[in-house]
């Protein structure tokens, strides 16, 4: 397992904290914001958190929530929230760093710093303040997330993850029943247990060996007994079960999440990928067809799904299942948009171009593949798919493993 992929996994879920308490109106507002964020309605969520913050500006949790929402809104816009980034061949980890608007990055940093400052002030008065310790862990996890997924500052992000683990470990030492604080510990255990010895020798993980199975067991405990982190624990388990080859367990979890958050279209894309990875072609394609139907019918949450994402995911599955003509037809719908409008996100655009070239190679039409590979290189030159495409210009693509729908 690639350690940096695992770090991305950790960063992606070191971000939750229980909704702050307050009066009835405040609790309703926060509950709505919390629900909106899991349904990918980040603008709605941000507006609600800002209203709550205006009424309670010294609450560190609210600053943390705003930082969380800013981060995940950027990841969604960049096409970076699929779990393929930590489980699949085309990992987001291998892509170039993101370039968020300067004002967004500035505010993310300001909200994170304010969260840490307010927590440190509370801990100066009461070092056993478990809520403050947990919020500190969350803020550091979010900073690790931003540093790794946005800025690609891997070592600094791993150090922040180690600090987050330290604070939440203090929480559970004080209160063993604070199950939400165990999520970071479980993920960190899994990550460090998967790192090569060369990385375990680094100062911030030295002496902590980790344990993958213990990490999974801890996350399962959070999924069963946690409060605010129940959902995050299930999402983490979906990714881990996929990595561990336990696809059927992941499928059961993602179906549960789909029911709980019906506007979150990413869960249905995940389900299609899981079906594909386990060789269930018809179920995979039916799931993607259902996404397309929901978009056409303007089902809440699905109008915002880009057609290009549906075409790419469908074409990608068909590519792996050797339906090359149909795959090429769907992928060309993406690459045509990439060429004409340049509105496709970098991840989808560069992968679609590479896949188109690969299909031509599999059809022994390398003369058609070469210009498409060159387009992929120009479209996202720092992406791993662009580097792969550069290689295929001189050495035609040949499928390394048959029957893998990754």
C-alpha cells in the first residue's frame, strides 16, 4: 500500500466534531448545516455556520466547522472527493497540488488558527477539557488535510496528523467513553501500521508502530457507538474495506449512507465503482444509469452532477470490461467538452484523454492514440495520468491485468 495514499485517507476524515450545544434555534441551525454538508450542499452549510458564528464568535467549534466547509467545498469543486483517490489506480494523491482562490485559503488558515487559539485558551484554564482537546485534534486534522490534499506538504501533514492523534489520545485517557475521539486514533493506527519502516523512523511517528487490524476495529467501534463521528467512521470503513478486498462489506455500508443522505450523489458513484471492482458489470452500469436518470428528472442534489462525470465513469467501467467501442463513445463525450469548453475538472479531463488514447492502442491504432496522449500532457502536465500518457507516446499501452474495473 502506498503510504501517501493512506495519509490522504487519514486527512480526509480527521475533520469531524460533534455539533455545538446552544439554544433551540442554534441547535436547529447547526443540525441543518451538518445535514447539508453530508449532502454536499456546502454553500448552504457555510451560510448556516456563519449565522451561528455571528451569534457565538468565541466558540472554537464553529470556527472549525467553517474551515471544514471551505476545505470540502474546494475538494468537491476539484473532483477530489471520490474514495478512488485512496483506493484506485488513479489516485488524487498523484495529482498536482490544487490552486484554491487566495481568499479561500486565507480564510481557511484564519479560521483554523482561531480554532487553535481559542482551544489553547480553554486548556490553559482546564488541561482536562476533553471538548477543547478534541476540537484541537479536529483542527489539526483539517490542517493536515489541507496541507496534503491541497498543498502536497506531505511531511508537515503527517506531523499534524500525529499531533491530532496525541490530543485525541488524551481525550480517551480522560474519558474512555468519548468514542468520537477514537476515530482519529483508529485511522492513525491503520496508517502507521501500513507505513514502510523508513517512514516509521520519522520523528513524529517514531516509537508508534501502528496496527492495521486494530485500527479497523477501533473505527468499527466508532461506527457503532460514536455520536457525531458515526457517519465519518462508516465512510472511512467503506474506503478501508475496499483496500482490504472486503467489497461486499463496503457495499452494505455505502447503501446505508445513500439512504441517510439521498442528495449525496458521490455515494452512488462509489457504489458503481464497488460493483465494478467486484466484477458485477450489470449492477455497476445500472447504478450509473440510475444517476443519469436522477439528473434528467432533476431529483434534488442531482442537477449539479456534471454529465461529463457520468460519461467518464460509464466509459471507464466499459473500458475495464472490454467494451471498447461503447467506452470510446462515452469518453469522447468527455474529451470533446475538454477540448471545446475546458470546463471539465482536471482529474476527469486528463483521465478521459488518457483512456481514449489507451483504447486506440488496444485497437492497434497507435497513430490516433499519440495526439490524444499529447493532449492529456498539455491538459494537466503535472498529473500522474499525464506522465503515463507521455510514456505511452513511445510505448503503446497494453492492458496489464484483465478484468479489473478500477
